[in-house]
């Protein structure tokens, strides 16, 4: 194997997490394009990702997008805006992928506004339940 090819493979295997995340964003979270950026084939990148993270590049990208989506939800962005920002085909695709990672829709992470229907007590109860749920997920976020 040519030395330059070995170095690019090693570079992907040892790339800092921030670099991988930046390249994922630049390549619209497409594993094939990430592999091309590191000058390795898709199958080789799958082996590298599996050794490094225990998951495929596709799953890694799904989790990364969902992790970013949590931050955007917390900032108050709509599902439609998040889907556009993270380059999902549409809002439905975003919600489906998010649910694959967290088991619930993005709506479950939204805190109801005080102007939502129901009594103040109902809203306070829903808010505290959602807050506990969100804290649990934010505390358990690890991508590596």
C-alpha cells in the first residue's frame, strides 16, 4: 500500500473529534463524502469508524445531527428550521432520524410556553416533567 494512502487512513483514525464534526457538516453529513475527504473508501471508513466509535459512519452522522438538533431545540428553533440547518430532506425526515436516536420526537424536548392551553398548574407540571426528561438526555450525551 502506498505510504500516502496509509497516512490518510491513519489521519481518519486519529482525527480529532472537532475536525470530524466540522468535515461532517461541510459534507452535509454524508459518510461517502467524509470518506472521500480523507481519501479512503467507504468500506475502509466503516472499519475505521467501527474500531474507533463502535458504530458505522452513518450512525455516527445520525447521532451527531441529533446532538446538534438538541442544542438547536434548546435555543428555540422550530423543527422545520432545524431540518433545513442540518440538511435533512424535510421536517418528517428530521423527526424520524431524531426518534431513531432518542426514542422520542423532538417535540418531547420542547418546554411548553406559559401561554399554552391548560391551567398554570398543568403547565408547571408538564414543564417540570419535560425539564427532567431533557436533563436526563443532555447529561447522557456522549458521541465518542
